[in-house]
C-alpha cells in the first residue's frame, strides 16, 4: 500500500485542477439546476415531490455521470496515450494501489460535489427535507456513481484522446437526457420512455427520486446499475486483453 | 567481465505478425558499465529495452535481469527507466510529480537532488505540462532516477533536448556511471555513444552486428584516411598507384588518401621527393563504421529477399 496515499492525493489534485472539472462538474450543473428550478418554480410539484428537490437529484446525478464517466474516461485515455500507464508499470506501485487511489479519489470528489449541490439547493432555493432523506439521497448518489466509473474505464480504453472526448460527451449527454435527467421521462413519447427506463442514468436518478418520495425503489435500480457496471468492466477487460495479445 | 551479467538476452526472438523485431539476439550486459545500444530506426533497440523492462514478452528465448525474470517487484525497486514519448501526469507541478514518483520507492533520492539533476529547481512549482520539450525530457530523466536505481535504462534519452540540456544530461550520466550503476542506453547519436559508453552494441534487423568498446569498433574498420601537404603535389593517378591506396583525392594543397596499411604508406611518402608535410592519419569515424555495419547487414537482407 506504499504509494497509495501519495497517489490518492495526486489524483485528487489532478481531478480538481482539470479545467473541465469546475465547468462541467460544478458550474454547469449548478447553472442548469438554477435555470430549471426558476423556470418551473422550486415548489412546483412533480408527483409528490417539489421540483427543487427532484431537479437537485437529477442535476447532481448529471454532474456525477459527467465526472465519473466523462472526465475519468478522458483522463485514462490521456494517460495511456502519454505513456503514463506504461511508465507506472515500471515502478513498484502495485496495480491494486493505483486502482484504489483512482477510485477513492473520485469518491471523495463526488462526495464534495454532492455536498456543494445540496448546500446550494438548501441555501438558494430553500429546499427542505428530513435530515435522514438528505443523507440517504447523498449516499445513494455516491454509491451509484461507481458503475459510471466503470463506464469511464471503458471510455478510457479508446486510444485516440480526441475520439475518447467526443464519445464521452455524446454518451454522457445522451444518457443524461434520454434517462430523464433534464426533463422527466413522462414528457417523452412512449417508446422513448420505455427505452429510457433501462438506461443506467435513469436507474441512478430514479433511486434518488424514490428516496425523496419516501417510497424507496432501491433494489431494482441497484441491480440494473450493478449489471451495467459489471458489463462495462468486462467489456474493458476484453478490449485491453485483446490489445495486449495483439 | 566482473561477476554475473546484469542483464542477459538469450536467443531472443520477438515477432510482431510476420515481422521480426528481434531475430535471435544474444547479449549480456555487464554490471557497472555503460552500454550503448546503437542501430538504425526499426533495428529492435526499443524492443530489447521493453523486454528487459517487462513491457512486452519475447516470442521465444529468455531475458533475465540479475538472474530474475523481468517485472519482479524487487527489480522494479532497482530499475529506473526513461522511455520514449512519455509525458508527465497533467495537473501536477514539477515538484508534485517528483514527490509522487518518489513515494513509490523504498529508498528514493532526495527531492532537491532530483530537481538539481533535472535542472528544474526554478521551475519546481510550475505545471509539468507547461514545460518546454527539453525540460520535459529532463523531468522524465529525474523521474527515472526517483527510486535511486542501480540499473538505469534510457531509450533515446536526448531526443528533443537542446544542446545545453544534452551536455548537462551526459554529465549526470557519467557521474552515475562512475558511482557503479549499470546503464543501458539506446541512441542514434553516435558521437554521444562514443563519448559516454564503455561498450557499444550495434544491432540491425534485430540481430547483433557488432560489439566492443568504441575504440575496438573503430579499429575494426579496415580503412583509415591519411592526408598531407606537398610542395610538389603528384597527380591523383600517381597517388593511386602507391601500394595499398584505395582512394586518392587532391584538393588545393592537400592530398587525401584512403588505405588499409598506413604504416607502409608513411615510409613511402616520407621517402618521396614530393616535399610531404602536415601528415595526418585518422581512423574511421564511428559514424562510418556504423554506416558500414548496418548497410552491409541491410544489403544481405535485401539479397536474401530476392
């Protein structure tokens, strides 16, 4: 585990210093959250919950999907292109410590994003919910972000960093919109609603919405997210092994 | 040779599809020596380096480092490598990058020492990504030395370095060599290999084509060149008629000859009535030895292809 602490610190610094981080993980989600909430009114009801809370979950999920799948994936692709992955293989740092440092640093940054979004919502739009609900929603968003890191690993296997960036943007925007994070799935045509329900982005946000409603639908959503996560990892391993052999 | 070899390549074949990057390479590197691996592009230099660093595996044959299979963790503690086309992790400063790499090793070199080696003390708080090309290469060198390795592998280390960086770099390499470290470097700058290496190994087409000290390689070159001034300059035909002379050229007051046997020729020239002065004998430059070796090898390859 030697090297883990330094690696973890370095990874945190690198995530936070990325020019994309401030813009796409913090400012943009805050801006869209504010915009949607002002347009709809924070107290407007969607189902049984207020828009201020509902959209908070959507936009936090949107931010974390972008951070975990997008920025993580693009960084991995860069590290491979820059020869950093190769260079690290020459050092005594174990692969386990490296993976763990990446994972834990991302989780810490994700937790910080959740805190910023939640505090902003409470202060600016006066969002209220029981303390337990805040905590449960936050935990769900944190744990549920892990399968998107697996999606990041998959995007990170793309050799060209330009293509990785393009794919990442299309995928993360695409699944966010189609998963109902920007506007509720109920506003889409029927077939898009049906397809959208199977997206990991929808399962992710739906878990948080259900906690808000006080009718947690955790198991099904978790199972779907887990399946996606395992699928992404298996696909990544298959691609990387194939490359090694070739 | 003192003790067991540091690195041993035994009959290594490394094939990429139909192409053989290495084709039966046998090579043993001595401990505490600077060995330069020379060869034209595509000769297999980087492949050889990758094998001993466990970045790739041989198709057949065996590589051992200190008698161990490459890639063992105890070897990673002791080997530092500077690879081609490697960038520093983005988002970190020079100091943070070096600290990160230092953290991987049990007995790292001091940060100040690494900054001094890289000549980046003034730049230590700058982002590594914003350094100039030459500075980045120097940082990569310091990164390679972070663990205070006793075996150092440098793959085309001076590519992208400016003149100043380069001379500073060789100074450090010489100092490291004199402290008993084993150094393997690949380069296509022959004068650098000549100046810094104890031993030069020339490979072409994935095979070893020459091996020796820089002086031995130069001596193995049959042709030497000899030049002199003459009060009464003979015609080129006259010079060509001298025993052993292969080439003769007169330009201005100087005559330039190429021969295998300079000793016999010296006697003849000094005994002549041409008024010979300013005699100079040069052994072949390493460059021409190298060109001859690799061209011969290419030639063979082409013939066998047809």
